């Protein structure tokens, strides 16, 4: 009886692995289609066909198109290596080092998922669901940065700079448009953008 039970356990693991693979295939297909032909022109049926699965399988995995976008947002966080940023934040409490850690995360995010960010933002101008996704992600990023800044010691910021100013300046410098201008139009390498962001943020925000 032991061997059949073991095989049943392996079968369960295999089914779980296959389900994860199917979800990943669906998400990959959705990203390709959303980026290449746009959110509005891509249907759940298109995604299913691209992924080689049935339409009910897509709905079972993600619910609807908005659910697919949230899955892609989560995948973007993973691609930017969020655990690495957390490790860097914990290794040094120096504000300059923490600004550099945040800039490094955003550099990786824009390098690996900039096309998805453009898609969500631009489609959100016409699609209320995507506008909601973009706004929720933006607000979550602000809350995370505010939490980091609130941990800094008194006197770390330049005179006249408060937490809201830090968030505003960070958003003005470290965004996908600046990243794209520098890397695509001006020919900068991504690591150069990251270094410049780190230096510019420290110069603008921190007391010398």
C-alpha cells in the first residue's frame, strides 16, 4: 500500500506544478498580447489561444483581464528582485544607502517591465479598470517609500525638505519616462541611470 500512496502524492505534486506552469504560460501570453496589440484589442479568448489553453482555464486561473494585469504587476515585482532591495535596506540604515537601494529596485523594474508599466498607464487613460490598477500600484509605492523615510533620524533631510517633498522629488526623478529617455534616446546604460539617480536623490534631499 505504501508505493501506491507515494505515487498518489507525486501525482498531486505533478498536478500542482502543471497548474503553476499553466498560470505562468497564460500570464506570459497576456503580457505579449497586451504589449503588442494593446489592452482594448486583446480578449480573454485571444489570451487563451496564445497560451494554448481553453477560455474557461483562463477565467479559472485569473478571473478576468483585470486579474491578469494584477498577476503581471506581481510578476514585475519579482522580476525587479524585491527581496534584494529589502536586504539592502536592512544592511544599512544610512539614508543615502537606502535611497540607492530604492533607485536600484526601480532601475531593475523599468529595465525588465517598463513596457508593462507604459501599457497600464496609457491604457488607463481610456480604461477605468487599468487606471485603478495604476493608481493603486503608485500609492502602494509611495506608502513603502514613506515608511522608509520615516525611519531616518532627525536631521537627515536638508532644511525645508519634508517627507512629502522626498516622495515628490523621488517620483519626478525615478520614473519610467526618465529611464526611457536616458536609455533609449540618450544611450545611457541602466547602471549609469541607477548611479545618477542615487547621487541626484542624495544631493537634492539629504543634509550634507
